[in-house]
C-alpha cells in the first residue's frame, strides 16, 4: 500500500499533478461513436453540442481489421472539433490490457491529442493492478508529450473478478473518474444465461405461493440490482461516479428508459448511449423530476443551515432529508446551466 502522503504525487517527472477532487461536470450520457465509420464521424461536430460526452470506441464492436482505422479516425475526430467550447467531454475506450492494440492506442492518442482527451475508459478491469499499470503509463506519456491536465481513468465493471474487487478498483488511483456497468461481458464472465445487452429477462422472476385455484402472481426482477448497488457504494465511498452502461435493444426505448431510471434512482450519474435515439432518453432520465426539484428546494429553504426538524406537507424533514434535497437541487442546477428549457421549469433563480 502506498503511503497516504504519496497518493497525490505525479507518477512521472513532468506529468501533471492528479486532481484532488473530480471536476464537476454534467455527464448524463456517454455517447459511443465508432471512429472507423467515416459517415458517423462526420456527424460528430454537430453531435458534440447535443451530448455531454463523446466517446470514440476502439474496443469491442470495432472489427479486428479496423482497429488501426478506428485509432486514426479518433485522432481526426479529436482534432476537428473544439469539444471544450460546448463543455462536451472527449473520451476514448481503449482496447483491453491483454490485447495487441492497447499500447498503440495509448501511445498514439496521448501523443496526437493528449491535451484534448478528458477520460480513458479501460475495459475488463479485474483489480487495482490494472489501474496502477494504466496510471503509470499515462503519467509517462503525459510527461513525454507535455500534457498539462491529467487524463482521467474510467473502469468498466464487466468481469466476475472485477466485481469481487470493486472497492479496491475504485480507490486505486486519484486518476479514477468513475465506473460503468458492462452487462454484456459481465453476463458472459459470470456464466449468466442471456444473450441480451443489459435490461431484464422475462424468466428472472419471483412467484407468489399457491392459493387454491387462483392464478399465482409473479413479477420480473432486476438482474443488475446487486451489481449496480455494489458499484454505486464503491464509487460514492471514493468520491467518483457510477454509470449504467449499454442497453442494446434500440427498438425497445421503453425498457431502456426503465433500466436507465433504475440506475439513476440508485445513484448513477448517467448511462451509455449507443444510438442517437437513446440520447433523448438519457436526457429525460438523468435530470431530476421538476416536482421533486420543487419539493427539494422547499426543504432547503425551510432549513437554511441544514439542521433541525420541520414538517412539510405532513412529512418530517431533518438534517438527512436536507442532504437528500441538496443532491437533487445541486443536480438540477448543473442541468439548468446546460439546458435553458429545464432552467425555466426548475426556476431555481
Ligand atoms: C457491449 C458493448 O461493448 S456496447 C459498446 C460498443 N458498441 C458500440 O459502440 C455501438 C455504437 N453504435 C453503432 O455503431 C451503430 O449504432 C450500429 C452499427 C450498432 C447501428 O448503426 P446503423 O445500422 O447505422 O443504425 P441506424 O440505421 O438505426 O442509424 C440511424 C442513423 O444514425 C446514425 N448512427 C447510428 N449510430 C450512431 C452513433 N452511435 N452515433 C452517431 N450516429 C449514429 C447512422 O449512421 C444513421 O445515420 P443516417 O440516418 O445519416 O444514415
Ligand atoms: O462493454 C460493455 C459490456 O456490456 O460488455
Ligand atoms: Mg464489454
């Protein structure tokens, strides 16, 4: 274990000092773009102003013979758009640590566009050792290329071993931005019997006891509840952010919305969007409900220093509900700063 006082020291001479606290950013959706696809890439300058994060994906979903084209396409895409001008994050998902592509992914991207790159998403993270490796390598590359701002790291939680080590992954480095649930790889790694990318399964259910001839009530359960809860606790305990990952059935926007909303209510900051149709869903879900914002604002106003106990509409409020209300009001302010329509609806002054 590293001594606490060394935790925030740069890992290479000349590398930027790690952030003490994460930059505060609205990240309702991490929008995936296939950078080897010239047609989709051409849409990025317009797309950038409409999403919170653009992620150029180099890993799964890019065919092996297109890996170099995806890497080159990412560099072209990064250089062609001023993402910072619209407050949009620029992320990449690199190839896995055991793949033949990862070194060239990092060497090329940090050299060519390291100053524009906000976050590197690392797939199939198994334990803190994977983060330590990426942390050291990024520091060396930042130093070599004079990158001024630390590039953050986001882990995908998508292996059984990764879930077993989720707490130590979250605390592995001050470079950690957060974590996303990867339900497709995780299902395979765990031996789950589903071919779906996220969402529920009609056969995963509970059933009521028999009661004579009456039909037995039965309800579908959430396959991902346990893992999302573990991920949120690990992330929030370490001051980093949790995200729901992909929802693969683009034809079922209703189920996508329900899955995203469950994650939002449990503490997630956002989700991945793989198709333009999912962007509006993420915007709807990862912004607090206006009625909830209005009530939360009344709680904050009723307890100006956040202590004591008051009654509002027959409901007891105290220091704990004040903190709950602050979570909602603070998020609403962040959303309002980016969305003039919701700013009017929230009316937080
Ligand atoms: C388990 C995991 O790892 S999930 C993460 C990995 N997967 C991904 O990153 C997939 C990202 N998404 C994609 O690559 C694409 O959406 C695909 C290949 C799956 C489907 O693409 P298409 O067959 O073109 O879908 P569709 O015809 O519905 O697209 C409609 C329009 O949206 C565009 N589009 C599709 N996906 C995207 C996207 N992610 N970003 C921007 N535009 C997109 C299409 O180019 C098309 O444009 P057009 O109307 O000008 O022709
Ligand atoms: O990478 C994402 C996943 O679900 O697997
Ligand atoms: Mg995966």
